[in-house]
């Protein structure tokens, strides 16, 4: 154990043993005519949370600080002059040193001549009974040097009595708690409470954000009115919410010890007021900020877009968005575009090879700089039919933005306003408006003019239209927005709309959290499920029952839902009972406890109620579990009475540290097939048009629905002319994680945490119907490359260090459905397969100072074996029959 650590432990023991006697101390003050000398040291350590063989970065600095009183009044106010001298820096690095390192730790060797002179300039502290009232001096050219002085001054702030207060110091305006005992003070700072100048940004969905766990404690030893020593210990643990194992820990320690209080110092400065005293000392007393000022580190080796453009014509890059190498390229282009000028971004979009334009559009939207958005505005022409694929790429890139800006929403609104648009672009644009407006509201920017205009546009057009297809698009926009004030509108269409409209509105209501499913909302939902005023399509009724089950369910509702299963048709009843069984097996489901109580009643818990025949089912279970995350897979299958698939909904949900995300939900719906087979619809339901289609949600964003066929003529055309090629659902690069946060350490050093995570996604769907063989096959293939970069940086005037974790993985998931209509009952097999998943992690530590630079990397890689998930017993039995027959043929 080194001497610094021993010293720290001795001080801690001293403070704990002296905490038995509590009371107030003398008012803190310095005496005139005395030059006080303190030995000051600061130490900072940056390391990985996980125990890697790779050592972290550590730096220790020492200095002599002189303090003397210049002016005072009877109210306890004092003006102190503070001057830092003889700074020495020690690097305790286990990594191999550069051959250019010298052994000279003197101030000038560490900082250079100019920064040394600036560090040694005095600052003047207006001190009032131990509290910082103001700082004055020459601001200088280096904010880092000023921050270092502010870090020392913050140690002089304390109060001589126990209690809680709000204080302003280098960390910001923070709540602190004091416990005072005999000759000692313990000060605890709540760093979560600190407010400071705005810096950085974060993702809207906290599941893609950063966990920050800070602590700060100071121990003061006081003799009479004079500070004898101070020990401050501060730590910050920061990590991505989804993967804490790649997080970092920052430890900071400051120590102050009085070494001399006997040297004669300058006489007091005359003056009746502080301003007069300052005028006598400084020609122009410049007030300085008490808070540290955040700043961005300049990257000297980062590639520029201008440099890339010089070689663009010679590049022939094959882009496969599902490959992780492409995703890392996406990372790099985002950084380039954030620093680029509009003319360079525009040149990139205009001169890029045709197959790469969509990639650059994704990167320009993710960069979200003023220049990149301006270039997109000029490049994209929404009235140009030839640009339809690019326009759709732009709109979905906007919808997936992890932290959209008002400028991005304004660009979308401007492009959609007053133009003759392709129907697919119009539909996608309306849906995207809801996503952008909803995210901005969750960023507490609901009051923006652009948000108001966007939502007013959607709601006004919704009121004006009578076309069901248009109403559904506007409702999907509201489903993306998830604004509580739109709930009455959704309830109106849920109760009064046609089958398709009602189903869309109810599905939108399903996405609201329990706090918004009020008693009034539940009354309307009950009317839909129990068909009090009219008949509803069975998918709407099942969704209504799910709302009642999932949102603080009342025993009355649970009982009535169970009783209603006697009156429902067999398949709907089987599906609903399967949902209830799933809730009973889920430890965290809100209906579990109440449902167990109800099922103690033998009049309900019996064969007549709970053992319905049918093929429909609902299933939910864990897919992957880590220390930070629970991933679940759910599957719901609803069949018609004749055994045809009516609707299937498969979903992947992520839960982490109290946050959740609908990573994916794919709904495949078919209706009206009974008429093709000469059968009639269920009593009470509207006659449905022959149709099959798919609706998808990815990362909490509802996409525009895709129609496979609509009407008998379209069905026959698709069957006869089908090329067998899959339909692209989503293809592109998505920025999921975008976080930058400054953490000012009380020592005056600054830490910046950066998280950027992107996903290259390629999802395609294919439906193959063979009327002659009476078979159908549906395949949804998802491939993706994930790349996450998590970096923690520390900056000082004499030292820079960074700890970086990079994680990458490639995944492929296939969801196949095979149906044979020829038998009775209809046979259906569902297969969910995960291909093997290769992953790699790279850890990098970098340190640099005036005369040395060190970079060390280590990595590890592995492969997670592929698997086929067992969904439920009935499906396994049907798959066994179908697959056996297929092999025999």
C-alpha cells in the first residue's frame, strides 16, 4: 500500500473516532498578516468495472498553495488571495512508457511555459463564514487551468454546524449535508441533485442510456477557526444501461494539509467594501464562474469528410447493412458529418454511388447537425417519384432517431406540406410525425411550435377524413406519439370505428402505461370487450381484454373476463384463457395475485371454464437473462373456427433497470379466407374483405403496414406471378444509443462519458401460398450487426486519459410458419431459430501528456451457439407431423 493510501486511511480513522461529540465549531476565518501554506494533492484513477488484466490509468499531482487574507469586515466576509506553486505530476502507469518520457516532473516540464505562468497567477476568493460568495481574477486562455483552481477553492467551502444546504461550487449548484462533531466535519454531496451549465445529450429511451452512480464525501479537521486538513473522496461508476460489465469507474481524491501558519504575510488592503478592496488589487476585477465550464476535447486524428470526398470516386465499397463492419463505418460517418459543412455533405449525397446513397442518408439524419439537415433538405425532392426509396429511407431514419431535434421535425413537416406525394411516402410521413412529436415530448419539449403543428396536422386531418384507410394511418401516428391528451380521440375510434379502425385504436391504447389507463378508459374498454353497444371484431375484443388484464386489474374485471369465456367462440376463448395462464406463470404480471385468489373459487376453476378446445394460443417466456437485462419472446396465435390463421403476433421485449423497450413486434393478419373456402364469418362479426398483411414495430416505432394481397383478384395475381423474392420490411442503419455527458470532478478535472451504439438491420418477409397443394409458408428473416462504443475521458491541463470499450456482434433470427389446409384440423408449424452469434470486445486505454503518449489494447471474442426455441407443446407436436410428412415427400 502506498503512502497516499496509508495517509487517507489514517485520516478516515481519525474522523470516525472523533465523531462522538457533536456541536458547532467556530466561524472559519484566516488571520491578517500571516501567509498560510498548505500541501495540496489530487489523485484520479480511471479503470474498468470488470476485472480485466488490462490496468487502468492513474495520475497524481502535488502542489504548494499559499493563502493569505487581503480584506475583511465585521460580518465575517473575507477576501483571500490563493496562489498555486510548485506543481509536480506523477504518472503511476503499469503500461510500457514511451522512450521520450523524461524524469522531470517540474511544473514547466509538465504544462509548458505559458500554462505554467497562467497556473501560477493568483485568484481571489470572496469567502463568507466558510461559504464561497465569488471568485475574481484573470480568466486566462485555458478553461482547464481555471477549473483546477476552482477545484482547490471548492475544498474551502463548509459550514461549522450540522444541517443541509444548497451550495455552489465546481460541481454546480448541489445539495450537501453536514455532520459536525468535535473539531471535525463530514460533508456529503448529493451529486444527482447538482445543476450546472447544459452540456451533451442522451437517448430518449433510457434503456439506451447510461447508468451513473456517484458518491462524494469530505472530511474536515478544524482547530479553532482554522482549517487543519481536508480529505475528499469522490467516485463515479458509469456504464451502459444494457451492459454494465463494460462500464468504468472514476475515483478522485483530494487532500489538503496545513504545513505552515507562522510565516509573515502581506498587510490587509484598505477599503470599506469588497469592491474597493478589489479595485486596490486589480486594475479590472473580473468575476469568474464558480462552476467548472464543460469543454470538448479536440480530436486531432479524426478523419474529415473533405478528405474522404477526395477519394470518393475511387471507392467501390460493397455495403451489407447486416455486417458489423458496415455498422462501424456508420459510426465513423456520423462523426465526420457532425463536423462537416453543408456543401461537403451535399456533395457526398450527390456524388455517392447509387447503392451507397441510402447509407449516407441514414448517417446524415443520425448526425443531426445543422449542416447535414440543410444538405438533406436541398437533396431530397418529395415531388420526385424517382426518389421514393430515398424518401422512405429518410423518413424511417428520422423516426428511429434516438434524440430528434425540432429542426428534424420541421424538415419532415416542410417536406410533407402542400405537395403531391406518392401514397406510400404520405403514409410513412404521417406515421413518422407521431414518432418525432412523441419523442420530443418525452424530452420535455412538448411546448415547441413544431410539436404543436405536427400533432394539430394529424388530428385535424383525422377529423376531416372519412376514408378508413386514411383514418388507420392517422391512428398509427397517434400510436407512435403516445400523448395522453390523444386518449379520448383513440377511445372514440375504438368504440365507433369500423373493424379495422377499432382494432388500430385499441392497439394504440395498449401501448400506454398503467397511469394513463384510468377508470374512464377502462369503462370504454369494458364496453368493447363485453360488446355493450355493438359487435366488435374478435381481435379488438382480445386486445381490450389484454388492456384490462395488464393495467392494475380489478378482481371484478378478471372474474367477468373468465365468465365471458363461456360465451365466446372456441378459438377466441382458447386464446384468452391462454393469455390468463401466461399471466399466472409470470411472476411480475399485475394480474397474477388477484387471479390466483379468484381461481380459488371452484365454480370458476373447473374443467368447464378452463379447458377449452381449439388451436389458438398465447405464450410468453424469457429469451435471454443477464445481470442488466431481461429479454422476453411472446407469441399469440388466433385461428378461425375452420382452423385458418386469423392473426399471429410475435414480439421481443427488453427490460432493464426499470425501463422497457418493444425491440420488435411483427403482426401477420389474414382475413376473409373463409369466403375462399366457402365458409361464413363468425356470427356478429362484419363480413371481412379478403386480405393478408403485416404490421411491425421496431424499437418502439410503428412502421407503415405492408399488404401482401387485398381482394381475390389480387390474391390470384400474387399467387400466379409471385417471383418468390422476399419483401423488404426494414433495411438500413439505425443509431440506437447517442449519449454524451460531462461529469465535473470536484478537483476541477473534467470527465466526459460517450456512448454510441448502432445497428445495421435487414428484415425481409416472404409469403408463399400454394392453392393446389393447399399449403402456405411465411418466412420473416432478421439479420443485424450491432456495434457499441463506450468511452470515458479525463482531461487536465497536464494530462489526458481515456478508457474505451467496443462491443460488436452479428445476429440472424428466422421465424418460419408452415400451414397445411388439406387436413382437419388444419396443421400449423412455427419455427423460431437463432443462428450462431459471433461477438468481439476490444478494450483500449490511452494516456497522453506533454512528453509521452501510451495506447494499450486487449480483446476477446467468442461464439454463442445457435438454437431453435421450443414455443409450446401443441406447436411441437404439429411441427413433428408436418416436418415428417415433408421429409417423406
